[in-house]
C-alpha cells in the first residue's frame, strides 16, 4: 500500500498507511515483529534498479539515522548512501552559535560513501532545524542525484554507495 500510494501521488494516504503500519508493528504480540527497526517506504527508479528508501522508526535520544537511501536494503546495517541523521555533537555546536533554538534538534542529509581505506567519506548536503518531513528529504535526494547541489562540507563523492554496485 505504501508504494502504491506513493506512486499514485496520494501522499496524505501514504503517510496514514505508514503510521498505521508502525502502530501495528509496535503493538504486535510477536516479539520478532516488534523488533523491526524500519520499513522500506519508497523505491526510486535508478536505471534498471531502484533506490530503496528506509523510514527508520522514530527513536528518542540524539544520535540516530531517520531515513536512508541505498540500492541495497539499508536495514542490513550498512550505513552507506544518502542518510538523514542527527547527532548530539552537531546539534550542540549549532546551539552554541545561537543558530538553533534549545527545543530543536539538528538533522543533516549526508552522502556516506565507502572510502578505499575502509573508512567512510562523508559529504554534508543540507541541514534541517527540526525533523523534516519525508517528502522534503526526498526532494533533496533527487537534487543530489541529478547533480543540482554541491555539498556544504566534504567532497561530493562518487555516489558509489548509491549508484555503482
């Protein structure tokens, strides 16, 4: 239902379906179902493949990934691709410069590309004050994929974590 309503452009109903699915998972009797951490909420065609978008269930705390876009199922633990994340250090740095209200969390859209030495290359493309809606992030992902924006910090990478596999 999520993918059908997304493809049809019925975004309000898609959001309702996602919220109902999350409620169903969180209240399931089976602990294996309750342990799910996210769901694939979108498939974005890229050539003959599809970029999978994972909506990670909301969590408390300050360090987590909210959305991840990758060719492989990101729920397998790989933190590569385009990620909307938040972390305490970046949020605190913005608060210290008086750019961020005390009641807001800072999110950033990053391209995390596997580096040749085994580490990761990270390019930050966009900051968001407070958690942005999925469609706002999705629009930003399309701009990155089309090469319409450059990163604010870091090198743009090769999109290897997304496009080459």
